[in-house]
C-alpha cells in the first residue's frame, strides 16, 4: 500500500483525539510500542502514518520499529485496516492507545423511521 493511500485512509477514518483526556506512557523502544499495538490494534498488520508523505502498511513488529525510528518527525498514527484499534505516538515520545467496539465513523447514520 503506498503512502498516499495510507494518508487518505487515515484522514478519512482515524478519529480525532482529545489529547488531554488520554492516558499517555513514555515509549523508549520498539518493544513498548509493539506491546501497545498488540493490545489495541490486535491485527497482524497495521497502517502507520508519520505524516502525509511517510506511511505504510506493515506487520506489527515492523510497524513498531518504523514508528520508533520516526519519533519526533510528526504525530505517528497507527491503526488496523478496520479502524477499530488505534495507537498514537506523539512527537515527544509518549504514546496512547484505545479500541472501539465497532467503527462508528465507517457506519452510515441510521435513517429515521418512516411515518405512516
């Protein structure tokens, strides 16, 4: 998957983050990021975006190493292809992650019931 496609998917489906309400942890190496990805993304592959010109679809271990090598270059966003598990690595080297039960951003809004 090319970088442009990764950026388009992230722009469309990655939820906005209220940074102040998230719990953050310092990540010093790829094993800590890999543990966050395994806990929250729960997929063999992950979409990783550092910025709009740098991103890829990678296996979990490679995604963690890719993220560590680019800390400080941008807010790194990591998600599964279904956009139900998310990890964010901030420029200052702290990270957070979460899951959604279902991806509400991809679902169509419910139609109101027809009146008779």
